[in-house]
C-alpha cells in the first residue's frame, strides 16, 4: 500500500527567486534582473500547465516534486543566456520549461537508484508510492519534455536526445562503477559531467539558440555549463555531510553515502588510506557504519560521528577547493562573451553555486 501523500505547500515565487537576488545587483543590472524574473514567472506558469495529466494518479505524482520547490537554476540559466540575443520569447520559455521538466524527471529516477527517502524537504516519490510509480512518473515527465522540445524543431530534438543519452550513461556508469585500471576519481568526474553538467550546459545552449544570439556564443556557454555543473555537484558532496539536517538541506546528513554513493571526499580518503593510518581508520568507520546503510533506517550515533569526522577532514576541504577550481574554469570559458550585465551575472551565478556550502 502506498503511504499517505504529505501536504506540499507550493512556495511563493518570491522565495523561489531568492537565488536570483544573489546574482543580480541593483542599479545597472535591474533591467536584466527584471527580464529574468519575468521570464521565470512565465516558466513557472508553463510548468504547472504542462505537468498535468488526465490520469488522476499521474497528475498527483508528476507535480509532486514540482510543488515541493526548487531554485529553477536551469531555467534561470536559459533565460539569462537568452539575454545575449533577442531576449525572452515564447520559444525560450518553452525550452526552459522542457529543460526543467527533464531535470525533474531525472530526480524521480535518481531517488529510486539511490533509495533516497527525502527530496527537497519532503519524502521522495519512491518512498511515498514505491519504485514502480516513481520510475513511471519520471518516464512520463521525460515524454512530456520531449513533446515540448519536438515543437521547437530538429536542432532542439537533437540537443534533447544527446542530453538524455548522457544522463542515462552517467547513471549507468555511476551504477557499475569504475572498470579495472580506471582511475576512480576520473570516473567520478566523468559521471558528474554526464549527470549534472550536460543538462546545465544544454539549458544555457537553448537560451543562446532560441534567442538568436550570435553563434560564437554557443560554445562558451556550453563549456561554462559543463564546468559549473561539476562544481555544483562537488558542492553537493560537501552539503551531503552538513550537520544542518533535513530542515536546511532537504536531505538526511550522509544521505548519498548511506545510499552507497562514493562522493569525492570518500574517494579522496581512499586515495590516502594506503599510506595514512588515520585516513584508513576513518574509512573503516565509514564503511562499517555509513556507506550502504540506507536500508537500516535511522542514522545511528556511530554513523553521525563518522559523518562529522569526514566533514572535518582535510579531504572535504580539498573537495571544496576542487569545486572552486571548476567554477573558476567555468568563468574563464566566458572570456569570448561581450562585457556587460549578462556576463557579470553569469560570473555571479558561478560564485553563488559554490557559495551554497557556506
């Protein structure tokens, strides 16, 4: 029997746009901020229109994570990149909506793969309705995103298909792990590029494409998106260790580790374990009390202590430094773009991504 559906309070648009307040400064940027905010309001309306289904159960499950909130980072990037061209138009809104629906679809599948019990501060769909309903809901949303993209022409269909392929390959590679002789950290970064970077990159690319921005802006925003996507996920690896808990992060501390996901701090710890007895001892604690323990239910005091020790370890600081390096490289990729409010906002976008851990 499915669990009862918790009430999900739809967040106000103002709270959803809190992320933009850190990206746009007042004064010269106010016109740009207003354009992006207005576009986000249109995207939000579009999402609630497009994610309705005639089937009663599908109608509830499909909008479940949408109504749980989210920063709408990907649509924001689509709208921001569109300001490099003719600005927001109907095609830009439709592309931004398709990208966000694709992202939401991937969350349903990710929570099944990772056996996650919380998402965005509410019980995950697979926890409420079970794996089959969650997977099928994700499939429905992928189908709805594809329907939106199909109306935008062959180029959009190709971009969506390429991105969907990379999302699947990233999940597959994460599931099977590095092959014999493959460097575990290089393998992990490749997974992040596919699972996170690809969708953020196509979000920016869609903005350039459908605003008729100059073609030479395409590659810089793609590289920016790929690299900021990796930085985004590395920061998530640090947030996964947060002591703030569900109220602040929407996840139980160590959620990814408990699901068996080897995040970068653990991979770095394994690198050191062969020569560093202290690192080896902490790794033993994590493997005994934390990693793969999601099915055990509540996080035990021993698990919390091990997670706290990893949070304070140098490998977590090193992960933060690597996230900042990827963000710097993302900003460097923007060099060909003209100086002005859009470029400044993209740079602050990168800064805001890596400041989420503070």
